[in-house]
C-alpha cells in the first residue's frame, strides 16, 4: 500500500481530472451496501450496489466506475484502510492506476467522498432497505447529486464540469451502464 503522504501535489491540489476517492456506505441490518467513487476535480459521483463490502465486490464496483468514464483519464484511487480496498493492486495491474491509502483512522484525508456519503444519506438514510430500490432508482439519485450546483465549482454542477473536461480533452466517452 502506498501511503497518502506520497500522493503527488497535483492530486492534492485538484489540478487535473482522473483522481478518485473511494468509500463504502453501509446500511443497518443488511450486508448490501453502496460502493462510492468521487472524482476530486469535478466532484462527479458514481456509486454501485454491492452484495457486501468485500474487496472483490468493491473492486467490481470500481471497475464499473472506471469503465463508465474515459478509462485513459483515470489516474488514481485513494482508499481508507478498510478491507474493501485490499484489491487495490489489481487496479495497478489491470489499468495502470496509482492507488493511495489514508493513514489509519484518518478517513478525513479523503474528505470529498466522505462529504458525498453525507449527501447520499439524505436520500438513503442508514435505515434504508436497499432491496426496495431498483438500479434505476439509485441511478436517479446519483444524477440528482451530480446535477446539484456547487459553490466550489462556480455554481456549476459536477456533470457540467465533467462535460467541459471531456470537451477540452477531445476524449469520447463510452458509457457502460
């Protein structure tokens, strides 16, 4: 594991697209959870239902996120020290993506995704039974979050900022749903 203290300044300063933070949102009395990925520059959010918070399930969700974006633009993923990030090495091997890990008990070091988890909780509180939500319902919530204007983005939405990045990089997005 590469400690977060070795994460380059261009990632810390949000200078380029393609640096993700990952976390898991768990729900009371069920193993099913959400794997959440947050892109630092645009604040774009992707989340996926997983059967549990295992490393395998989390890896699968992150691959879905990577493949929903222009793969060549994804450069790094930052995890906390939870077991769900144990397959980080597969991202390096399969995609050439750098991975970083927060210091123990310092999940605030990936504060963007932690903040988004709080926004997700407004729509899906801890007592939510995820089995009552279809994948379409979850996608609708994700897009509500991605279409909320953010002061830190000059009152643009993450989706608007993401489209600007795509247009300026001459990369064509292939959407994998």
